C-alpha cells in the first residue's frame, strides 16, 4: 500500500501484491521519481492504528486506555533507557517500537520496510 503525496490525502491508492516478483515489477514500473510512502500489512485491515482494533473496557475510552498503557510503559521503561523521551510523541514512538498499541500509524519511504511488515 502506498500514498502518493502529490494527490489529495483522500485519494490514497492501494495495491495488493502477493509475490516477490510482483513486488519487484511494481517497484520497477511504478516507483520512478515520485515521493511515495509505503505501509506493509500482513492482513487486510483498514488504515487505522493498532489501538483502534482493541475494544476498551466498558466505560473507558480508547484515549484513556492508551494513556494508562503509556503511563505504565514510562514507569517501567525508565530504568532501561539511556535517553529519556522529552515529549509525548517521542514516548508514543518508543512505546510503539516496543510493541505497545498506540494511535500512531507507521509509514515508510523504504520498500524494504514494506516487505518486512507484510510478511
């Protein structure tokens, strides 16, 4: 899946690729000079962050759930960090990198990253 940033955000083109040869052909023919963002997914999910696929407990919002998980992550991870994040976005990025479900949706300029997350 990729987003061509020269188009409006509502016009995201998606392409399903099933084999390595299809992928190579696609990259060789479609990725010529355009600025593109890629997202690899192993399942056909909507373009929503992972946290949106978790149902919160009754009476709790997704934001409340994320806040509690992120607060726990901050508290438990600090002893292991050389550099402490300086704002919430850095904390969210670090937490997501370590597997926490967050509101962030990963995109990459790299077709190699696309392949890793599509497996």
